[in-house]
C-alpha cells in the first residue's frame, strides 16, 4: 500500500534565499518558518549545492592547467596571487601553496601575509568556491593563526570572482617545504624534524620552460613527464592516437606514452622516461612533440583502423584523479 503523502504546510512568511537560511540539523524545523523539517525544505537545496560537482573548477582562471598540476601532481610549489580588488590593508601578499603544515586550509603569518593551501579536502563539489571561502576568511584572520576547514556557503564567491583575471600565474617549484616558515634556516626541535620528514617525502619535480604546464618528475624506478593539456578530451585523444599509430608519440629513445590522467575536467598525458633523462634533456623533445600534436589536433580526417586501435589502448589506460 502506498504511503500517504504528508500535505505541505504553507509557510508562515515569505521564504528567504537559500543563502540567508542558517544550516541546522536535518530533523530540526527549517529556520525559514515553513513548519517542515530542514531536510525536506531548504536542506534539499543545501545538500544539492554540496554534492553538485563542478567538473572544471579552475576554468576561466589564468593558468588553469597549472592550477590542476599543482592540485594533483606537484608536491612543493607556490604562486603569488593577485586579487581583483587589490590587497587589503595589513595583508602584504597572498600566496598559493600546494600544501601547508598540518594540512591547514590557509595560514595568516605574523607579518599578515596569507598562505592558501591547494591540496586540501573540501566540503562541496565546487573546489573554486571552497578555496575562495577559505581565502576570504584568511584575509581577516588574526595574524599568526591558521584558518580551519568549514563548509562554504552555496552562494558564496568563487576564485574567479576574487582573483585578478589578468594576473599572471607563475608557479615557483621548491625542493622542499621551507616556504612554510619565514625563518626555516633557524628551525629547531620538532619543527625542524617535521620539516625534514616532509622534505624526504617530496618527489623531485620540475616545470618545463618550453611548453605550458608540463612537469617532469623523478621516481626510484624511472622518470616521468606529466603534461596537463587544455584541449577537449575527445579531440586530444584522437590527436594522440594519430601520433601513436604513426610512431610519433614518444619523446625519443627509451620513452613511451603510457596513458593519461583525468583531473578537474582536463586530460594529463603521461610519458615514461629513462632514469638518466632529466628535465633539461626533456625540453627539446617536448617542444617538438608539441608541434606534432598541434598538427594532429588540426586534422578533421576520420581515424583509420590502426588509429582507432591506438585510441582504444590510450582510453583503456586512463585514470581519473578527480
């Protein structure tokens, strides 16, 4: 027998916008005054805002591909950020960091400078909105204090609203995490030990200078090139398949295109490199590959049978990171 539907109670007054309704327990009365439980009223919209995934959270920001790389691939890096409305009084700088000590979402230094952590778990499906909320709270935090994690309002601003759209996004890669401290050279005791442990876990990484958002890294078994690309996934896979079928997808002897990652709406092809092939030795072959890839991307010809097989192999070796 079907369960009877409870008649809806008319709200005692006009309902405010979701962003104006405080978050309460799911079974508590909704603060809007409707007489219904929160989960059956404004809680539905709040839950939807939390779970709805934004596929490309960094789209529209300068350096979108580098944002993705720093979020998913790079252990230790910083980027100076420019705010759309300029720096508030008492805040000399705002710096994006891959990760902060104790996995803090953000930190306001004693000097007033702000560090914003990128590789943190977030509470909603919109990473850009979560980071923007953390940044806003860091700008008004007391100097010398970290910023804790909390759920961002569903109607709050995003990074695209807070950052200067014309500001450069130029990552600085570090061998370790000394940037955590304003005076790392004089660190002692547990602070020094913690820094040493973090540095020991960092994979040596370098950003190539001749192409955009391509990151070389060294691991015990072999080296790799992980290249975040802005092209639509289907178009990019077609182009890589054309090159692969023609034997033109490698970066030289001993290298191999092994697959790709999906991360924040972008595709990240990955190459295995010999242990002796460093970042400098990768620069020229990467630039040459970029030219070949550009030509392949411009082709609208249907894939041949051999190219379709190559594409199938590439698709089977995709891993989704986020």
